[in-house]
C-alpha cells in the first residue's frame, strides 16, 4: 500500500512542479503508520473513482501545444497512479473485510507525531 501511495504522490509532485521528486538523502529512520480506511471512504472510491482529466482523441491532442501535451500526459499518469492506489485499498477491503492505509514519517518521538487522514 505504501508503494502505491508513494507513486501517486510522486506523480502529483511531477504534475504540480514539472519536476521529478528529489531522491531522499541520508539514512533517516522512518516509521510506517497505519490508519484504518472507513467503509464510507471505500464506497466513495467505488462510486467516484479518481478522474482528473477528460480523455482526448489523438487528433485533438495533436492539435494542442507541446506544453499542453506534456501537462496532459502528467495528468494522465497521476490519474492512473491514484486509481491504482484506490484499487489496492478496495481490493484489500474486499479480500480482508478491512483496509489499512500506510504513511511513512521520519522517526521522532511519539509526542511529535500528528497525523490527520480524512
């Protein structure tokens, strides 16, 4: 689950900045926190799968500027990554009866960790 989340976030970073996410430097110890995913969130993912753009025909896409095509392609990649992440959560729920999301945080004292997930 963590790998799919990281891929989706890297695609979002690329979409927003136009740059690849920088590689992590150093040997920071990280913790993986797990958070239960509610049935309502699973049902919402089923009913409203991630869709950030409208598919364009090759003819329409070819008539657009190079900058537009690059942004369109980045949006398409982001959409695919988020859908894969959502599908992994849905599949986990279907096979186990529950789903857990994971997030990686830098290791610090438990007093310093504050996580909010909707």
